[in-house]
């Protein structure tokens, strides 16, 4: 003889059960968002950086005086500054690429090819030069200042990155290794929709791509210093 099972919520009227489930779902989602914003996002916004690197002032910080969002990421490259710097100054679409996940970038039409060699004509960027993230119509930065073998300073060049700076800073650890620090500072979003994308959607994607960019620069610099073939 079979026994029918009853739901633990069966005693609650149907409309109230629906409301209770909706309330629980909303509370769980809000809790997940709170954990993301308070724990996960701060952790990956400073990936690889020391406490000192996070708070220290870098060249280019003055371009965005009162940022709403700041990321500072860092990596030790086992190569001298002279082997790291040439890869930095040739970044950009139609230049050396971004040294990140080329396949993913091209899925959204960025038309990027990551360089595996130093190209002399890309080694002398000037203030105002365009550093594209894709072809015409895609977001881009422009060169704000170049401090040779120290800081490559970019500022937002279109509406997407208005009020943003992107700084690549290098300093020697010793004769054969370099600390590479990358910082992005962004001003307040103009609308709530922009704020949602800039604060929730974009940061984790930017982290994934920028982290691989740092590794890509490190692989190339270390191969260059060792006289090896640059890996893909």
C-alpha cells in the first residue's frame, strides 16, 4: 500500500508559498552579491600586489583624481626591465596585441594578433597615440605619457573609458628580475546601467584577461632575456 508524500509547505496557501520562495530567492541572491562585492571583488582587484603596491602612488594616478574603481595587479617577471619594457610599449590592436586570450578577444571581433617578437617601429609611442582594444569603433586608450623603462601611462580615449587611466609600471627587483605593476583607475559611471556593468559585469572579465596579459608579458620577456623562442 503506497503512502502519498506531502510537501512541507503544503499547509501554506499557494500564493503565500510562491511569495515565500520568491523572498528566499531574493535573499540568497542579495547575499551572493554582497559576498562578491565585499570578498571576491576586492581580492581579484589586487591580484598579486603587495599591501605597499596597492596603496603607493604611481605615475598617472593624477589623471583620475577621485576614482570610484581601482585595480592594482602585479607580477614578478624573471627578466630585467630591459626585456620587459619593449613588450609593454607595443601593446594594442594593430600593434603587438594584448598578450591575453587572443581567441576570446577575436570571438567579439577585436581582430587581435599577439606578437611574438619586438617590432622596432612600435617602440617609440608618443603622447596622443591610439592604443586600440579592437578595430575602429571599439574602445581605445591613448598614450598620456611615456617614462622610458619606468611607466607607460594611458588614458581613456573614447566615451567607454572617459575618466579612466591604465598604467604599466616596472621597477627592478634585482639585475635579473622585474616587478610589473598594472593599475586601472575609473571615475564614476554616468548612469545606473553603466554602473551595473562597470561594477558587477566588467571587473571579473577584466581580471581574467589582464591576469593572462601579465603572464603573457612575463613569458615573452623571460624568453627574450634567455634568448629563447617566444612562446605563444
